C-alpha cells in the first residue's frame, strides 16, 4: 500500500447527537488501519425521509451527502443502516435525477460499514485490546441484509482479550427499532425489544455489543425502563480499546 | 372480532395483551421457520430455483391476458365452465347463481383464501346457505365465528385448549364426558363430524394454487385430504381463485410447487397435490358432474404496470408472515384483512385502497427478512415503501407526521443551522437526564411510552471534532 487512502467519515446523525465516543473510536480504528480521516460537514443520510416515503427531502439529502463525500477515496460509517441507505437506496432516491444518478452509483461503490471496511478493504485481522466479560452481538438488519456484514464484527471481537462471545438464539430477528417505526407503533416495538432482551439475557452475557446506535438506543432504553442490568456498547468502542469508559446510558 | 384494517393500532394493542396468543405465535419459529430452513438446506440450488420461480411468475404477469384466455379455451373444451369476476360482489353472485342453478343447499368448502377475501361465507349464510369448512383449521375458526388468522394455518392463533373448548361448545350432540384433550382426539372428532357433511354435500368449493394455461388445469395442494373429498364427492365443484394464479403449463407449476411446499411448511412435497382439469369424463369412475372455475380480479389488475406489480408474483406460501417480527408480535387478526404480514402490507393498499389499509405498509421495520425468504423474490419492503410514498404524497398521511418530518428536513438540509440545532438538542437532552437516562419529555411521547432514552454525551461529535483540530 503506497499512499494513505482519504476516508470521509460519515458519523451518522445519532452518533453525532448522542454518543460522539463512537465517532472517535471509528477515527482511531481507521487511522490505525492506515487511513487519513476527514469529517466533512454533514447532517443525516436521509433514511428517515426515505423510509417515510418523503421522496423529495430524501433526494435532497442524498445529493447533499454526494456533494460532501464524493471526493474521498472511501466513505465509511459506523452503522450498517446509514451505509445501507447510501449504498442501496441513493440510486433509488435519485433514479429520476440524471445528473446525480451516476454520482450516486459511484458513491455507493466506495461506501462501507466500518467493521467490514476494516477487514475487507484494509485487511485488518487482529486487534490488541481488552474488554473483560461475556458479550452477545446484536446484528442490525441493515448490516445483515443490506451490507452482508455478519462474520466481520465477530471475527475481530473474538480477538479481544478477556471477552467471551455468546451467540443469541435468533440473531437474525429484528430488535424492533426500525427508525420511526419505534414511535409509530411503540407497543409492537416494545414487544420486539423484549423478545430480543430475553434472548440476550439467556446467553448469559453481561454486555451487548452492536454495530448500529439506533438499535442500541432502543434496546438500552427499554432495558433502563425495565431495570435490566445489561451494559450496551458499540462495536467500535470495544475494538478501539475504549471499553473502560462508561457504557451507553451510564452516568 | 373487529375486522377493520383502519383499527390496526387498537387491534394490535389488544393482541399484545393476549398471553395465549403470545404462546401460539411463538410456534412460528419452531413450527414454520425451522421447517423451512431445513427444507431449503436439503435442496441443492435453492437460489437458482427461486430465480426460476421469479421468472415464471414474471412471465405470467407479462402475459396474463393471453394465458388466461388459453386456460379458458382448454378448460371449456373439456366441459368445464369458466367465469370472470371483476370484483368480490360479482364473484359472490356467480357462486350463488351456480349453487341455485344446481339447487345445492349443502355445501362443503376448503382451501380458498379468495373466498375469505370476497366474504363469501357471510354472503351465502345471509341467503340460507351455510358452507361447512373442511380444512381442520378453517373448520375450527368457522365454529368460533372468526376469520382465519394465517393464510395457510387458519387457526394458528389458537392453542390446543382453545380448540377443545370450541369443540365442546359446538359438538353438543356428542357425550359431554368424552376425552378431547389431545391433538389426535381433536382430529378424530373433527373427522367424524366432517364425514357426515362430506357425504351429504351437493356442492364443493375449493381454491387453486395454480392454473395451467396449456392444460387448462387447476392445481391444489393440501395436507389433510379434505380438498380431494370436497372436489370429488359432491356433484358440483366450484374452484374460486385469483386471476394471477395462472402459469404457462404444468411444468412451470411443478417448479413453483417445489418452492411452495418448502417455503410454506418445510415439506419437500405436500401430502396431496391434485390436478383438476374439468368434470368427470365419459368412462371415468369419479369426479364432479359440473365443474366451474371462477376467476377473480378484485383489484389485481390495478396493480399491473405499477411499482407494486411484483406482489402479484405471490404464491401464498406464507413464508413472509412466518418470518415477520411484526406478525409474530400481533398475529393475523390485528391486520383486519385476509392477507396479513408483509404480503398484506404490499397487497392490501393496492386492492383495498390506502385510506383503508394505510397502516399495513407502515407497520414494518423494513428488517428485510420477508424479502429474503420469499420464494419468488418479491421486494416486499420496497413495495411497502412505495405505498408510504403514495401516502405521504396524499392526504392520507397524518398532518402531524408530515409537519414533524418537514421540520426535521428543514434543518437537515441546512448543515450550518443543523449543527447549532444538534448542539442545542444534545445539551437539552443532557439537562433532562438523570442517572444515565431521560425518563420522559413532553415531546416524543411515543418513544417514552415504552422506553427511556440513554443519556447523551451532551456535546456533538462535530463540535468536539472541530475543537480537537
């Protein structure tokens, strides 16, 4: 590898707003993997608009992200959901925009979910960090089914010193977040969260690790409401060696 | 039982509070999902088969008119009668006219979701004709005066004890002290009771899984054998089915059959596969004297040529229901329609109209599992999103939701302003946080109805990043 690739970090609106630590963990991991990281001015990928059927604002936001990020060698997001929006849905949102459609395709081709980028593109195969405990991994549906990320986080987490991974019985079942679904049908979302939390508790894990902050906020929020004492962290925090800092929702 | 899809929210709340339903729905995973997974694993080249199935169904939809006419010609040539129904009302009247013409008052019926779709039973009952359902699950829900809750397992929402109670209440002619606690006893009792109906019926009504144009035949898949008794014993047999079920020939139907049973019940093949191609011919020893096929449109052609057309590929295996976390939480009755789960969410807005069925495409997290297991590769979330876009562009969407989204989009499209707003929101949330969480806020009631919000850091990433540099 000659020149260091320029990576545009798509922080995601939730990480920006709620848990900047994940953004810094992503920067650290990307820099360790030999990338130059920049953070262009950004807001949101537009998924809430797209999934609500608000086609015009979704297309506007897609164009905004393309303008801000297309000059980078890669675009990386610590979220399968936002990466999935850029990779899978920008071309749909801009299907009637002949000027932006090819640019959407080009951006889709170089956009990645963080952990899969580290392994598949940067060849990262080992980590040397510690995190003591037993953890279950919470796949996000977008990571699984839109970005085909499944083995990568497990492969890297399995090398974390002191960490034991214990699989959920049904890792492929949705946790019930679903963006605005969580507020449109809160009771259904609640049941789905409870099923996921029961599954997680049955693994014997004291820590839940996931790759999408949306799912984690929803699940941790439900655990807090119900008094379930499980810690929750983003996978980037663990891999960047930041597991000593307070977990999600810890004072 | 409230069968109004507009009341999905209220129906689903009631369903979530039903502990028996939660137990029953837990069997989706053990009963259906595990079975399908095993069958798919045993089948080499499943993905190629899915692709073949998709192509077969797309060919059907692209040639629907000519295939249906070919089916009609070939069916008619062998003495069958083909009827065309534009909507449910026409279909109901066609069936009634056939029954009246044959003076048929004792009717047996089974394996027709289209008859549920068009409300055939209540229509006939109001005219003094009570069809007896012969599929065990359908029979049970008929006794309970409920609609099916699942397209291939009509009584899936019930537990064994419910069925025992239903039979005790309905079969009052049988000794009250009989033992019907076990599944096998329940099946035996249903069989005994239904046998009398089979013997006395003068017309039978079934659905069809496929119609084949080249042979002019209809194909029916069953596991209980009731379909064959229903079609063979009475003098008149009526097949009631949707126009989209047609395929070019039996060979294509056989490909779809491989996909259907594996996706539905995890069987390599169902117990019975029946090909029916008209009335009893000269020299044949059994079969109905009169054979009718009623082809129902009921909104299907409205979907042709639209972004929702692909839902017409559906072969009604129910794999999307069986793998849907929303269906698994609320069950079928909450939807208030015949077609539920992801299938209903993609189909109902098109056939019933968005004002009636707007909840269905919204009640999805877009987790994508339905599209992943669909044997004919229907992009179900994509079609649901299409309906959401139609809703957003119309007056069906609630004004408050649209206002909220507009406000958010206003900021999201103005990065400088957004950064200020995000900084403010982050600080305000932090201010309201106590012990690592926000318990409630005047806004976002629906989030806080069921969960807390983990306390945010209090500074946004973008401001910390700028400060670091």
